[in-house]
C-alpha cells in the first residue's frame, strides 16, 4: 500500500534543500493511504500559506515555500539575521512526488503559479 505524506516545515531554508538536518525543521506530518485525500490536504495547507505569507516559491510542483520578510531570527553562529521559511512537501512512500500534468491542472494550479526554475 502506498503511503502519502504531507510535511510542513519551518526553518532557515526552503523545503527543497534536504540538508542532513532537514527533518529537524518538521512542524507536522499528515499521512494518508489515498492519493486524493493527500492532494486535498496539500491544497488546503498551501492555500492557507498563500493567504498568510506574501512571498512564495515552488520547485517540482510540490515543494512549496512561503515567507514574510519581517520573520527573521538572529543566527549566533553566522552573526546575522536569517530569513524564516515555511515549507510544504508532498511525498509518496518517502520520496518527493512528481505529479502528472493533469494532476497539476486539477490539484496544484494555485500553487503552480509560483513555479521557479527547476532543481538540477
């Protein structure tokens, strides 16, 4: 059985940077057995983030970042202010999901408007 997971993150980098400690940025996980239920939850959370944060970016259609330029934290190690990013990730069996074009049009069109250049 396929496991679908929606992951919400909050940290000093966008959710597509899977650094060694990326899982420490996880705020919440939502697990589903049905793809459509996962898509619905992703869409709801993404729409909330779009409403709550003025800046957005997207990679691979399902790695979404949102931020407010005023939300920063001081980094003692780097002695500078660091931007805080809120992230959203859609995974299928523990891997970032790549939606089909018709899924993008049906489920992810609002988020897809923030598409940035693809990750290499």
